[in-house]
């Protein structure tokens, strides 16, 4: 089936539409295998737009896997009566890919609308033996408008599924409204995070000592998470919103930041952007300017449609840079800018709000944050956490981190690779790494090996590391730094998403890195790159290599960096007794 076949069976309908709305559709084939469905909704008078569905189906021919940017372990094809995946400005991205077990794209669907909610429902029809695709617009409250346009992009090419997803990323990035933020080189440097290692129990002198050890291990920055602004250790957000440094923990914030800078490390500070805690001094100041309350967390969520709310938030970050010389921000909980129930603005006839649409207000806030902070620090670092990682968020952030998965090597691997596929040149970071100090060093190393195709964020107490763990961390951080040109910026091939990526290869003109995570995988090595690295992330000793030529040289290393002997490799299949969590270097 080609795009024209889909165009012929395409159905477009407005469900429960108010009178006066008209939906026009136009299709085109800009290149073989690529189809565009242009949609235009119009009304004579501005009004709440109607729920709109676009539906088509394709034969279930050689489709076994479904990939989305936030699917995690769930890569199977659901039934068509299952719930769809909702994407919006702060949740995922409007992209779904169907592929076969060989990794070949069968149908990739993306929607230009990356700010307002889009529901992508795609699954198997048991009655028709087809895969049904339904795109739903305006399934949630939206402010009145009189005209709306968007485009659905189809990719039916039989190419590697990763190529199809990367092309979607480029399609978004080429649009002026989604032009990605520039990415400073510092965004690709391994970094220390305080969250798992300290949580809210932070003190400046302890952190300074810990950062000195982290810098020695090869970390070039620190993200200071929740705790710097409160003496409370109860993990809630009751005291967020004033953003005043607690003198008990940080008596002199400016001097503290200067000490971290003296170690050669960047300093990034955490803020929970939408939250105004019940115990904050500013809480009454913004009365009537909240979207909803979260009693369990003892906080309310600000409504960015009020210009004074946006100005307060932007000024907060500007002041922090001016006073403390920060290098960046971890801007958290962007996904809380949403409705829980009715839009409170409707009953108030949008009084006081200069922007009616919530997604547009969030976009305006974050765009202005980035523009104004860049005037103070041109290479400002901004981190956003999965799942707010879509094409719109790339405008304001240059660091995307995998969602929290403490000590889970498998989920950290899957999430970082999912992010890499769609994030273009935005720096993708792992969730913070932590492990028990009594675990064998080969097991501890798996925390790093499983996220090597992203920027490592580490959240352990370096002062507590055993000597062999310390050597392991330094060895792999050195490897990651020396090879970030291929690990983070090379062409990426994450094979078998349905098996949680058991083999991942990154390559450029000079070298390639192959990481093996599934026992029994055969790694094919060619002399196309003069240097190839093979990483044993299987959890046991031994790998199988298929060499198309006999190498001129090779070397093997334990996970702590010591060289180990091994027999010469020959053309053809080779069983290599590489230690668990070890590294093999092959040269042609």
C-alpha cells in the first residue's frame, strides 16, 4: 500500500461539532513513500474548536512492533480498541512508528501539532486484519479560535526504522516555530547530580567536598536538585515558590558557586517551575492565578496565561544568574501546566489573562525564558526531563534527561535510546546513576555501560566508593569523553526495540562502538572504520564476533581498565573471552 491508497480510504470527521465549523483536507506526495495530509478548520466566529478525528487503515502486512517516544518497554502492537497515546507540548511527541522484526519501517505517522494535545490511537483490528490509525485533535479544552491548520506526515518507506524517526525529527526542526535551541558543547559533558545521593539533605561544605572528588573522576558539572531552597526534608513542595536560599544549608550561595567553578565544573540549579507551595510567602500574592491544587504535595500550579505569572518566573531565573553566576537550570514539572477538570478561565471569561490558550502560554513563557537568559549567559544550559521532550521543547532546552528510573539499567537504556532517536542534536542525558557499594564492580559498571550512548549523570557518594569502583568509573568516563564524537554525535543504530535494544552501534567515518546487551548476539565488524570498540554489557564473560577481515591489532580491558591477554582475532566467526563489562578495541 502506498500513500495514494491511504488517501483514497482516508476519512475525516468532526465529532459532536458545533455548528459553523468546516473541515477541509488536502493531500500531497512530496517524494516517494512520503505523504502529507493537510487539515484546515474554519468558523465564521471564534469559538471552542470541535473534537476532530482523521482515520485510515493499512493491511497488517509484516508489522510486529510499535514504537513511540515514550513507550518504554511497551513496543507491541495493541488492539485498535485500546487507549491511544496523548502527546502535547509537555508530554512526548506526536509520532508513532510501525516496523517489522528486521527493523524496517512499515508506517511512521507524525503530526505537525506539537503544542496542543494530539491523541494517536493505532492498533490491530481483529475484524478486518488491518492496522487502524486514528489522529484526534482537540480532545481536551482549548480556547476559542476561528481558524486552525496542521499537517499529518506519513512515511511508508522500507528503510531502517531509526532513519524514518530521524527524518521526522528533521521535519519538525525545519519548521520556524520549532527551530531547536543551540546546544553548547558543555551539554555533552558528564555531570554530577545531587538528587539520589543527597535528596533534599544538602549542605554546601559537603557538596563542595563531593564535587572535588567528582571532578577528579571526570565529571564537568553539577546539578543541584531540590533542597537548596528549604530546610524541610519531607519530599513535598510546600516551600517552593519563594526561591530563597536557605542560609542553614548555603550560607553564601555566590561564594559556594565560585568554589564549584574553581573545580572546573558548571553549576546548574533545580526549580519546580509551575509550583507555588502552600507555605510560601508568595502564595497569597498569586491567589486566583492557579490552574489547580495538589493537596498531596501541598502546592498549587500557576497559570502562565497571566502575564504577571510569566514575568515572575522569568525574573526569578534572571536574578539567580545575576546574583550567583549560575550556568544553567533544571526546569522541572513542566507537564503540570495542564487542566485537571474544567478550565478555570472559562467561568472568569479569561479575566486578566493576555493569552487564552494554555499551550501557547507555556510556549510563550519558555521561549521568553530562553531568550532572556541567553542575553545574560549565551551558552545557558537548560535541562528538561522525560516526558517533556518533544519538538516544541527542543526550542527551549538543550539537555533532555531520561525519566526517573533509579538503579534500573534496562529502563535507563531503553529511555535514553528512545530519546536519542527523536532528539536530533539535543544532548540526551541518562537518569542519574546510583548503585550499592557492595555490589561486584562488574555489576556496578552496567549502570554506565547501559547509557553510554547518552551523557552520563551520576548520583553516588564518591567518598564512599570502593577502590575498584572508583577505577571503573574513571575508566568508563574517560572512554565516554574520548569517544563522545561517535557515542553522542555519530550515526546511531539501536537494533530490536521490541527486545529492549540488545545491540546498539554508533559509527562515524573513523570509528564505531558496538555495545552488546543481549547474550548470544553476533556482532559484525568490518574495516569500514579503522577502529572498532566492542563493549560487553551482557552481564557474563564472552562475546561472538563476525569479522569480515583479519584485524591488524586488538586489545582487551577489564571494566577497571587493566589490559588482559587474548588470542589473535581472525577473519570469520570468533568466540572472544572478553570479561563481563569489559572493552575490546579492534584496529584494521
